[in-house]
C-alpha cells in the first residue's frame, strides 16, 4: 500500500477552524473530554490562552513560515491532547494540574524563533534543513553539511592503569567508584570527563575535569552534563570550540540540543536549541489470523484509525454511534475486554502483546500494549470488532510507533483477528528556536 504521510492528512486540517479553536478556544464550544478538562482548570485554560496568543504572534511575525508553524502547532496540540487524556485516566474527576502538558516549553519555542544562537549552535542551526529524513542523531550528519565537528571516543578505566592522568581528589574518588567505566578521549582537548550510565533508564554520572599537562583537575559540571536520564551526552570540537553536548531522548518531531562551551578553566553558560520536524506514518507489517502476512486490507483499515487517533490521541477520537446488532456486538466485546480474561483496561487486566500470528513482522520492535490502550469499534470485512490502539511498549519503555489489533468474541473469550504495526519516522525540518535552559533534573 502507499505510504500515508501525516503531512498530507494535516494539510486539510490546517485549512479548517480546528487549529484556531484549539489555541485559546471558546470554552462555551468545548466538545471533547480534553477541551472540557482544560476549560475546567483555570490555570491550564490560562496557559492555553497564552499559547494561542504566542502562536498568533509567531504567525504575524513570520508569514513565510506560516505552513510550517501551522503544521508544527497541530503536532504539538496532539501531544497536548495525549498528555491531558493520560491525566484524565490517571486521576478521573480531578482538576488538571498546570503541568499537565508542556505549555511553557511550547510558548518558549514560539517566542524564541528570532533569538540568535551562540557558537557553536549557530553553525548547527544553519544546516538543520539539510538533515535527511529519518535521522535521529543530527550530530552524525553535521560533517556532511560543512560543520567541522570531531566527537570524542571512549577510553576504558576498568583498572587504575587505564587512566592516563594524575587525578586530583575529586577525580580519584570518581575513579574509585564502581560506576565509573569510561573517560572521554578527544585529541587536543583541554577538558574531558569520567562517566558512566546507570540503571535501565541510562542515568548519567559525569565528573568533568580539565587537563593540565599530566594532571586531571575536576571542574564544575555543566548543566548539559547534569545527572539526567534517557539522553545522550558527548564532548566534541566544533570549529574552534570544545563543547559539552546534550541531546534529548529522540522523538520523531523534535530534537533538543544543549551545549556548554569550554572557556579555559570551566564550562560557560549552557544554551538550548529546539528543532521541530514533520513526521510520517507507514505500515511496518500486518497479519490476520490464523497465519497470514501481510494482511493489506487490515493495514488499510488500521491506518485510517491511526491517522485519526494520531491527531488527537483519546478514546473519543475513534468513538462511533453504533446501533442495533453492531451496538450489541460491540457492547459485548467491551464487557469481555473488561472481564478477568479480557484485555487490559484502565480498570485492570493484563496488557497483551501485539498478536502477529507467527508472522514475525513485529520482531525487534516494542510490540507490547500498555494498560492504558484505548478500545474502539472497528469494522473489518463487514464484521464489528473490538479495536485496540496504543504506542509500542516493552515494560515501562515506550516508543512513538502505533500498534493496532482487532478482536472478536468467541464464546465468552476474545479471539484475535488481525494486527498491524505502524512506524512513525522523522520527516522534513520545520523550524528551530532558542529557548531558556531549564534547571538540572533531580533523580
């Protein structure tokens, strides 16, 4: 089947009143559970209004970027809806906290479009539109586009003799730690770091030091190398600058890069660049029971549901007004799903894995559902089924891809009928912005 793209689907939406309604919308016309919850929280409603003002100001100031801004705002509003919907399920009936969605970060992006980038982020910013689709680690491609960059390699410190410098007290303590495993090797660099990643969340433990001849002298840790998790740390030379780099856990539609320049005796002030991207949806694989792959007709049906749900991830998006036999069938399916032998729901149950009926198309990907997956009515080959949609999961880990399955009722149990795995891949560059650096995370 042709690869559907999110940008095509959104082109129609951006010409409709939905976008302006969502940014500082009229609460008298709130229709979805997300909109009603936002209106019920004065703090969140005020933030939503401020976001709308910032968006309209960005459009007025950058008419040449109107298409990119509108598309990116639609992307972010989908993220907002997902965050609010998750909060509603975790704490039903309670007001939304002001932190429910990253409003302040989004407002900062819209306000920072014209903020100049300091070196070396200025060089990086000028080539973002050349980064190839699908790339998550932009740093790997900088050299291809004329940015002179040399990245550090790892030096082992499994035993004392592996470290080539004379450590001061702080560096020696880090060397003695059971966690320390590497130091950053960068020829000619006046600065380095001892580091390790700990736990399943890959939390960083960094001890930076300056190199004075054969001595390693500890220096204050830049915010870029604070003890955060699920990110990428690096040391690089970009042009004439040595910089500590921090790259946020990658998502298809956003890259956050933070740097701190070495200034002779210590790292200088951190700077943060946010880049936003379009993204595409494409079927990785599909299967129908009992053992058939691919299953193109279910892939088409599921992709239609994913394209809608991806724009506003909540149950109401895929709800339908059923009647007669179809309604009775679906009600029975939902009742079975909530039963002890049924699927996962927010009220309990066991989250199933994506059924691939032995086809193996989901091998090597996150193909487990979470307990917060949404059920919805799905018609396939003329039959009313229980649809099930979620991001891919492995335990607590989650990715941006979508997985969809359908079940029918067989006796008093649910029987899997078909499934599909939909990949979400980074697309074209949309915009970049310089934003304030948040305080270090605490863990």
